[in-house]
C-alpha cells in the first residue's frame, strides 16, 4: 500500500508537515502470503471461539461489551475503578465509562445495516456526551487542524490531515467498511488504522476507531459480542502504536500481522473468560448446596449478566416479590457470592446494592 502523503500546511504562521493517507478504494491492499495466512487463521480462531461457547453465551454479551469498553477507555487514559462500571455514575469519569459501555452495546446492535457517516457521528455523540469536550465538537467532524502528541502541530508526534479533506477520506473509509470481499481481520485492521490516521474528530478518535473493529468483526463473522481486542491491546500499547506508525509508512504487512496476532489472543481470552464464568458458577452452586432458598439459586444465573443487583432488579427478572428477592440476595451475600455495597447518592436513603467481586475481577486487565 502507499504511505501517507506528506503535505506542508501553515498553522498559526508556522510551516508544519501533515500526513494525509491515500483513499483505501484507490489502492491495492494485498499482503504477502504469510500475512494473509495469519489473517485467515485469526478469522478462523475468532469463529471457533464463538462456536464452542456454552448455549447461554448470549447472556454474557454484556460482560464482554463492558470489558471491551473499559479496556478501550483505559488505552486513552480514561481510568476508574472497575466497580464504577456497574454502580450508578456519580462523576464525570464514571459517566464517561458508562457511556463507553452503552455505546459498545449499541454498536453491536447496528451490524444489521451498512455503515454510514451518520453512524460514526452518532457513535461519537453517545461516547463523548459526558466528557469535557465542548458540545459543539461532539458528533461532528473537526473543523480545525488536528495532531497527536505534543502541545501543538509544531512539536506533535503526528500532524493529521487538514480538516478540508476529512469528509472525503471518511466517505472512502465508510465505503471500504461495507465491502465483503476482504478477509474480515485484514479489513478490520486496515479500517481501524486508516481511521486513526484520518483522526476526524476533535477527541475520542481512538475509542471510535476501536468501535469500528468491533462493528466490522461482529458484522462479518456474526458474533453476538465484540472480541476482546482492546483488552489484549492494553498489554501491548507500544506494539499498537508502532503498528499504526508502520501502517502510515506503507508497511501493511507488519500491521496486519500484528493485528492478526492480537485477534488470536483475543479469541483465547474470550474462551478463558467463558471458562472462568462457568467455574465461578460451579463454585457458587457448591456454596449454595446447603441452602434451600430456591430464589437464591435463580439469582446465581443472573450474576454474570448483571454483576450489580438489587431487590427491584431481581424481582423483575425472576417474577418474585421484592421481599423474596432481598432475602435471596442476603443469602448469596452470606455465602460470599455477593457483597452488599452502598453508594451515597445525595438523594435520600441509598439503595441496597449487591455486587459480585469475582465477576468484576474478570475485568482486571490492567
């Protein structure tokens, strides 16, 4: 593939060099046979991971989506205790984490239709609504010069394309995203790297770019939950950034090979997560053997999908009274399966919340 074009621009009276990627549809994106084999193998591994999980895998989709959102936010320096991802959001950071989780879930539900520019803008609005980004910059492409690293384009690690070429580059990117004649892993790798080079938004580009990975892999492979790529990337951020640089320089093979290896590890992580959940459920049932509370047994099945519970949620989910639901939750707490957690809300008596520390620990990717 062609390296990004360098273009001299003027920023506040100073000459700087911006990098403008070539449109994807206008160039060959062929890779060497060994790279293609790695990509195809990674695609197969993702499919196998999706096929051999237990029948109730769909109920774990929210767990996978939450972990992926937490990891993607972590990469961008948006970090909060894992417990903040399941308890009511009280500050800007926890609200941002909650927005990331709901956006990942929403993206998963939009794979039944082609990608459109309006889709990307909608993702950005959902993702950035609780951040400190100025409202006029949310859900729109940037209209000013962008850069990555440094205090300005003068000392930046990378100066992104001028704003006037962003719309046409995104239009080309969206058309590429909707193709179905490319290996899905290669397509996801190219799509993400090109998006990061374009950097069409004032902020949030990394997170939206990783949503594109989730979208194309779920769409092309029929996955019910996003693969755990972001959780793997957190363990090799240097490799991630180096790979994006190599892509910008025209080294498609190195980037796709690295990305394919991440996809393989993500499939392994997904299977390990499913196994961990099954092992937890078995241990919980063992702890409950001496208990006769049938409602408590029913709550056990809810925990992987709903790691924070209260009497109202359990009452609705199981069709039982609030009193019986609370008794069941207290039974599970007495067995060490749940822990009661109170978070002040500033409005009356805080709700009695019960969390699963063992499920939350499965998101400890950092």
